[in-house]
C-alpha cells in the first residue's frame, strides 16, 4: 500500500485529517502546506464553470485540472474525483481510473456511492487502484437536492451498511457528506478506516471543505461552510493598487523596464 495512504489510515483515533480541494497549481502549493489530502473535486463544476450540476464535468476537465494540481502537491495525498458517467461499468471504471492515474500521477480516485457501485469499487481495488469512498449526499446522483442524510432509521441503516461494505472492499477512507451527527458519529465509531466529514459533525476523523468556499472566493450560504478569511478583500486591494498606478503612470518604473 502507498505510504501516504497508510499514513492517512494511521491517523484514525490519533489526529484529525485535513482535506481541502484544489483545482490548480498555485492554490495547490499553498494548500499542500496545511492539508493531509488534496482533493481535485468535481465541485469545480459550479465553482469554476458555473455548471448547474457536477454531471457536466468531463474526464478531460478533471484530468487537466489535476495535472496542474499535481505540480503543486508535494507532501499530501492527492485524490481525484472520477466524474459522472466515467464509472458506470467495471470496465469503464478501470479504464478511466487508469487514465486519470497515468496522466495526473495522483495517488487515488474518489467515487460517489455505496452498494450501488460496489462492483466497480471492488473491481478497481482488485486491480490495485486506491479508492476513497463518498456517501451521504451524492452531488452526481442527488442533483439539485440538498437534503441531509441519515435522519430516518432506514437511511441510517443504509448508510451504515454502505460504509461497512466500502470498508470490506478496501477503500482507505470515506467522505461523509451532510450526514446527521449521530449517524456520522456511529459510522465513524464502527469503521476501522477514517471518515472525512463535510457537514457531518466534528465526530468524523477529518474534515473537508471546498477551499474557494472557506476563503470567501465562492459565494455560498451552505450551512456547513465557515468563511475563515475574505480573500477577495486582499485581492481587490492589490488589483486596485495596480490599476491606480497604471493610470497615474507610477508603474512601471525604469527598473521594471528593458
Ligand atoms: O467535489 C468535491 O469537492 C467533493 C468534496 C466537497 C467532498 O467531493
């Protein structure tokens, strides 16, 4: 098993895992300093392209962004989301996962779903592709529906069953998206592998957020997002200064010219 993956698993019950999204090199360089896992999420659909759903993201888009991210990630585990329709069958899942790993040099791929896609996950893992799971809200499936999961007994049972099945097949960690606190807590307690929560409470083994959300670049009012900094303020102050110096001919000086 990849050393970085072993390291992530070994954090269970010891220290919290930090996971952040990145879509390009310069962001990845900074994120890599603070994260254990850098995820090239298909959330880039809405964050970068204004797509209504993540279903519109193509394999080429994921690969191109991941190639850029790879240039910035040195120490963290790099995981790439497999886009919608790229893992509908065992054969397509393996072909596309191999392509992603070969072209982007990422460490692992992430697929959304439990029992329904267990055949593809099993097939990937048997073929030595490291896989991260993702259950709860599944943006590729629950299009436009942002309803938290695990509130009814039936949903809770299904989520626990999915989590155990994913673990049994060999995923190294599972993202729990918008799962009720008590259910996320129970899943985390039952599993030997780490859970990475997003809107699923402090009881998960780690947390993931879309970086653009937490730095205030992407305007969102989703309940689980906390804005840790308003980066727009700093960006605008620098850009405003540039514009003003160009207009007043204060920039460029002689030393900036050939
Ligand atoms: O696409 C994404 O960024 C994700 C995370 C938010 C978990 O799947």
